[in-house]
C-alpha cells in the first residue's frame, strides 16, 4: 500500500448479527498531513467505520492499512499503539478531577512507593499544551472549565498517548463561534506539524473552511472522494441525502399573541452549592419561537429541567396558560399540553428496547381512543403509529422494529413525531437537531416553524448558532446563569455579536433584558 496515505481502509464491510449492513465495500483513504472530512446522513455508516478504525468494532471483511502497514485493530489500545486516536463528541472526562489528572488517566505517573506523582502529571500537561499550542489550566477541575477548554483536554489526552492520526467526531457541536475559530487555528497548527485529521461534522460551512478533501457515505456505501475547494454546500447535501436540500430556514414573520409560558425570577442551586440559575425571567407567546443561546454549562440544562419537572427551582415561579406548573409530574405537564424534545434523546427521549410503535404512543396510552378499558385498541394504535411514521418520514422496516436499531436521525424523528403530534400548546425543543444529518435537520426545522405559525409557543434551546438565529423570532443569551442579552429580532444578529454575550464579554442593561417579559 502507498506510503502517501496515513489511512487506507479497503473494501470494509460490517454486517451486524441482526442482519443490518452498516458498511458495504467502503474504501476510505486519508493522505498524511491532511484534514479529511467524513460525511453522510445518520445511518450512512460513518460512526461504524470510525469505530472500526479505532478498534471499537471489528469489520466483517476488508483490510486496514496505517502508514503503509497492514494492521489488525482489535481494541482502542491497539489503535493508539499504531498512532490512531479518537476525540469523541461527548467528552470522556471525569468532572471532579483536574485537567492534569484527566490527561494522564490510565497512565498515571507514580513516585517511589506507588504514590501518584501529581507534579509530574502537571509537567506532562504543560509540556504537551505548549508543544501543540493547546492552552489549558492543569490544576483546574474539569467541572469548572469552559467547554472550549474541555475540547482541548480531549485532544491533549489523545496526543499524550501518542496519537498521530486524530478522529474528531463533531468537535464543534457545543462551541461558540470564537471557540470554533480558536479550535480551527489549533487543528491547522497540528496539520502543519504533520498530524493527520479525520473531521466528522454535519456543519457544511465548517467542512468547507477546514478540510482538504472529503469522503461521502450514503446508505453504507461510499459515494466518492472530493476536493473540498471544488465543491459547494448544495452539491454536498445532495450527495449525502440523494435529493436537493433547502439549507436556509424559510419562515413568515411571527405574529405572537397570548403568553403561554411565563417564567419569573427563578433560581436554582446545584448539588455542589453553585447557583446555576439566578433570577431568570421571560415569556414565550403563541405563534413565536423564542430561542435560548449560550455556551453549555451556563444554566440552559438546569432551566429545561425545571420547566419539565425534573428539578424544582429554589425560588421564582413558572406558569403555563396561567397555571403554576412547579411541582407537577411529567404526566401532569403533558396533560397541560407541554411537550419536550430532550437534549439527550437516548436517555430521556426513547425506550431503546421498545418498538417504534410503543415509543410513539407512550404519552397517550390513557386516551380512550386508544384503549378499551383494560385492553388496548390495537387497530387504532397501529393506525396512529403508521400515520406518524409516514408523516414524519421515519425510515424503518416496520412499526415493530426496536428504536435503538434506527439511525440517530430516525430516532430523533420518532421523538419529535410523538412530541409534536399530541396537541401541544408549548414545545420545549432542546438541541432538536444535534448530531443528526442535513435531511433530518431540514425536516425538524420545517416542522418547528410550521407548528409555531399554527399558534403553538416554541422555546428553542440550541448550541448551533446558525440554527438558533435562523429559527428564532426573538432570542435570549445566557451566561453564568443570567440572561446576558435579549433581542426581539434575530434577522440582523451575527455569530460574532452573539459570541461576545455568550462569553461574558458584553452584557445588556436590565431595561433591555426586561423586554423579554411581555406582561
């Protein structure tokens, strides 16, 4: 095999025991010292291919060559021994440990007598941090550092372990514009030092900016390899999805009416005694999408948890259509026509071992239309499930398929089909398109706009700045548990302007922020 390539995966096929073909005769060749994009819809086979390259999965057939040597990557440790490291989308860090402790985890330096040599761990962290221009604080606890620094810690963990080929899975999913710009400088610096990078992202603008070449997968097969500079976003989308995709959100101007959600002066202190929400107030009205932007860890998760009854505020009030919802169960909240698309679809959005049908009707089992006393009305349930599968274009074998056998984008469609279809008056959409492909993203964004324009109140929480600007009619930005800014019109907002408020570099006056309360 050619010495020009850092990675050569030849005729890779992966067939799971349940018969699902994840990869079929896939070729994936990455040149030394390039940033190479791996693209495709959810379910296209990207994750499986990268798990094979990192030793987490074994191919059914095919060959892998690393730096001209045929290898058998039976585990992540074997992959790392051959210089292949992976930076996962969901950080694999221990929050209670320091940066230095996380970086040396599993290879902790010791003194005589077996005691941990923390000083040496700090020295290793500083050495690699300076060498690769990835600035971190070795002594800071991971729970206290910003998301951008956590990303650097993950990259340093791989570099310390000897990785020369880095797989980056959605590395900018939770970063601000400024943090993304900083990360791209660091990735280009690594490239200049001879590292090879595989870059997985659904953000086409980032692919165009940072990568040299791209490989596109669709339906488990390779659709070709392209020089990034020769392509455009529309063509790439069509290659990924197999049809034209509307990349920009189309929406009429909102005409908000009555207030549905009224939040006043809520506060929340977490288990470590840290105030995560500090006197936050806002309204969401019928017929509008109110967006919430902010760097992760600035109170958005805690806010959603309180709105949907997972946590109770220490102070303040929450009302929906004039009714106090604090202390209500999730069942009672749903009876009050509140729907939630949760941030973590796998943990909170679905029952993975249940069927698609069971997941779709799980919030309406008590509806007299779907049951006959002690027995379910199965013909009505089948009819309802089949209609939702069709209306929300869920790609599946049948309603009886287990949900966790679907791709990420189709799992998310099951979640939104359930949440959007049970007569909601308020939809809380938390990262509704995170980690899903352009086709599913386009579908879900269209649905949110359609529902808001039908008179439903929508609260959108998203770390995707393009999404939150394009979808939202008005927008609040959170920083350190406060509302740092409120904009009643998102049409003229820029990523850079938002980033300043998200990072705490700027803060609006109380009078400007007060505009988000309409009563």
